[in-house]
């Protein structure tokens, strides 16, 4: 008997379509049985080469029409809450792309719903935790081989963004990854955020200030500066320099082959997060499937989704005021300790 997970993917945009292909062609232990998108043509295009998968316009139709027992959510963040609550009521494993929900109050509702269920059912799609470089850095920090971690200098650069990418989205959609990975690397909560707006690029869409400088502090006082630059033109780059008592560590600067050819030396720059984090997404989704088949849930949790939502809210406030804003969290429930 086929014991594979029977997965529905909701949202067939860039990330959703990528997950459909990944689940179909590279992940063991899962079958794509449904793809859901209000744009039915887009849903149909995503399942073109997947026999047995069906396209639906709504999740309700997919639950009624296909034998779904796991859900991947890859719609825009404002649509996550309903999809999460529905899937939790069905007690199925969920992989939810970041952000968990767009604000702390709605994220807390998901924390409460999962607690009522009494077990973890959600993994949040913070893929950086599955990236080789970040994993090695995490191991170094925990080993204390280079002494205490003191500071992190982060660069987060996208070539460009659509005109609909608001000023707030630099925090909610992009820096949310740094909020999560800082918490993951340090094992601490973030206590304060400040945002500085300096000289902006002329390439930013109307109403968006880019780049921004985000200053973050953790419980023990580790200071982090993030350059978020979403119209950097040249390509996609996510890199970190970690400053320890006894050394400096760089990750993510340049990867791949270093080529010398007529009149040139160097390597290739990744065009987007799909290529930069392709391997990390594979590991992320495989570990979600493996855990789900064992009846478990691992990786970034609903609590991580809630805590980063609180950081984002503080970040948006800081963006407006220019002041340092404290991050305040509810008490962490037992389920996530
Ligand atoms: C996008 O949604 C992502 O999640 C990428 O990882 C991030 O680099 C980008 O800035 C976001 O817009």
C-alpha cells in the first residue's frame, strides 16, 4: 500500500509552483494530489506534468474532491490565517510559507488553535535554517569554538521587486528572514529593533524607501545590522559576517565555481532566492515530509512564526518613528519549549 503523504499546495505562484515541482520530482514520500489557486489556469499549469493531481479554485473543493492529508501554504501572507485554521481543524500536517500570518494578533490565534489541538502541526517556511552555510554557522556558535558571538553583519539584496512591494514589505516580507535566523543562530529572542532610512536608490518604486538599515538586538546584547536592499539590480545575495571573540566567519558571500576565462575571472551571481536557496528548500520540504510521515512536526514552529510577527510589528513602528522599538512577546506556551 502507498503510504506517501497526499499533499495539496495552495497558491500556484512563483513559490507554490516551485514547491509543486520539488514535491513531484525531488522529494521522497509525498504525492501532489491537488493544487489550489483562484487563478485556475495557473493551478492547471502547475500540475501539467503530474498525472493524478487535480487543480481547484478553492481549498474546500480540494478537500471534497481529493484525498488530501497534508497541506503546503504558498499564498500571500494575508490569506494564511483561514487556510491554517481550516487545516488545523482537520488535524493535518502543514508547511506554511513565511510569514505565518501578517501580524502578531492573528499569529497568536494560530498559536492558540494549535495549543487547543494539543500537538504541533505547523512548520513555518523559514528555509534559511536548512541552508548549509547557516547550519555551519549555527554549529560554530553553539560549539563556542571561537568564543562568544558578539555581532552579525547581514546583507539581504534582491535584484528588484514588483511595484506593489510596499515600504512595510521590506520588513514583513524580507527582513522577517533575518528575524528568524538571528533567533535560530543565537537561541535567543529579539528584544529591540531600529530602522534607519538613509540615501535611497532612484530605482525603487514610488513610495518605497530602499535600501534600509535595520539594527537588531538580542536578549544577551548581540547586535545585528541588516542592509535590506530590494532593488540592488545586480542579482540576489544573502550573506552574513559573524564576529566572535576569537574569529570572523563569512557565509553566503559567493558560491559555485570560480572561473577564469578570456578577459574575465569570477563566478555566477544567483538571480533570485529560488536558485540561492534551492538546496535549502529541498532539505526543508524533505524534512517536513519525513517528520509528517512519522506523525511529528519539527523545524520552525508556530511560536517562531508568532515571535517573528512581533519583530516585524516592532520593525514597522521603528520604520515610521526612527526610534528603537522594544519587541514584546506573550509567554511561551509549554508546547514550544
Ligand atoms: C521573498 O518573499 C523571500 O522570501 C525571499 O527569501 C526574500 O529574499 C525576498 O526579499 C522576499 O521578497
